[in-house]
C-alpha cells in the first residue's frame, strides 16, 4: 500500500502533516507533540509506528466495533475512553451502530476496514485500540474467544509463563489453536477464533469452564475467584470476564498508554519462556514485524467450535449472569 508523509501549510499556528494512505489523505495536526515524555515519542512517531505494522493492526481490528483510548494532550494530559466516533470524521470512515441496554442508548463506533481508518484515529489522538470480539455483521455473535492471563499485583512473570504452558496444553487437547500475544502490561492474552454461532453468555460460560480446567491443573498458580478480595495477590487470574458483551482489551499491535510505549505483541508459543512484555515497544516492534510479519495472520483459518467447552460447563454446573459486574 502506498504511503507518503509530507508537511503541509496550516491555517492555524500549529504545524500539520499530510499522510497519504492508499486512496485517502489524512491530515495530522500537531505532529511534533510529545505523547510519551519518557521516550520522547511524538504523535507523528505514533502514526509511523502504526504504518509500520499496518497489515497486522488492520487484521486485528477489521470489522470490529472499536473503543478508542485517546490522549488529546499526550500521556501527561490523561486518557479519554471513547466509544462514540469522534466528531469530524470524514465520510469514508466506517462505523457500526451499537445498542447499550444499560443506558438505553446507541453509539456509532469506529469499525476499521483499512489502514487509513487507523491513521485517522491517531490524528484524533488515539493511542490504544480496543475492539469487540464480534464483528459488524452481527455484533451479538462473537467470533473470538479471549483468554486473559491476568497477574495479580504480586504475581511474577514466571508464573504467567507457566500458566501459558498449561493453557496451551488444554487447548491442544481440545483441538483449538491459540494465538498468544503480550498484553502490553504484565500479562498475556491468547485468542482463539470461534464459530459465530453462540452469544456472549455461552462464550463466557465456555471461557469459565476452560479457566476452571486450567485452575484444576495448576491450583497453586491460578485463581478464577470472581471478586478481587478473594484472590491470592501472588496468583494469576484467568479472566473469563473479557468475553462478556462490550468488554474489550487492547488489540494485537496496539500501543499501550504507558510511559514506555509498550505494545501488545503477537508471539510464538516457543518464545514465551524467553520473553518479557517490556521487550516489545514502539521502538522495537517495527523491526520485529518487518522480519516476522503478522504472527496472527492465519487466525481466521483456525476456527474452533465451543460445544466441548459448553459440555464442560454443564458438567461443572457453570452459569453466568450477564448483569454481573466484573470482579475487578
């Protein structure tokens, strides 16, 4: 895809650049604004990062409603959680309308289908992209099961690595292909493409059944306790709640809004014993991507049917309430 970046005249005192991405020109204002003071990375650096992983970030976001974590003044100015598409979007930005029963209202959310959509979101000060695990064609039928290995405050990274191995073992026994990535924080995510034939409640029941099996195999390392107060702070929580409707986590290749500008990065299973989430940043991931490409590129070709997990849920008498608030 052709991409060009050039400085352009601005009607205001603030400088601007124009980035041509495919068939669209995206004007980026304040390109020299520092977003990450610790690293010195600017708004333009952020846009160039997303251009460097273009196929990967689009693959992670394609056709999914997406919540944006925006930092209009960079990290020091604080974060805005934006579900509704920011005002001023050009007519080529795709959206999908969602209904939020709790609030009795709708919102049009960004629904990426091309790299220019991502760069426009960066122009609107987006740092993090948090997509739904369903797609615009039927937002009530998720097609992505998300396994969130979420370490409690005193849980060491070595425990996350051990539990990832257990999760991989269970997935193999199920015949499911898991696609791991760092969270960009202290944990690890594993995605499994699933057939969009069940609603969020069934997927969450299936996710809890899986989490309980991992807990059975590694009881000293893992907890599935719903409330944080009931969890050992040194254990790892397998967070099945991430499969509830309108729960989102950072996409593969999303930068995180933290001082080090870490990136939620796809990894190979055999890398997990030797890596640390801090290894993957805006500065290091572009070269890795240039060498390896998108490690999640084949995810749509490995579809799993969750029926065996629902049988486990029946066996364990697992029920979930869609109106429950998450334990965190």
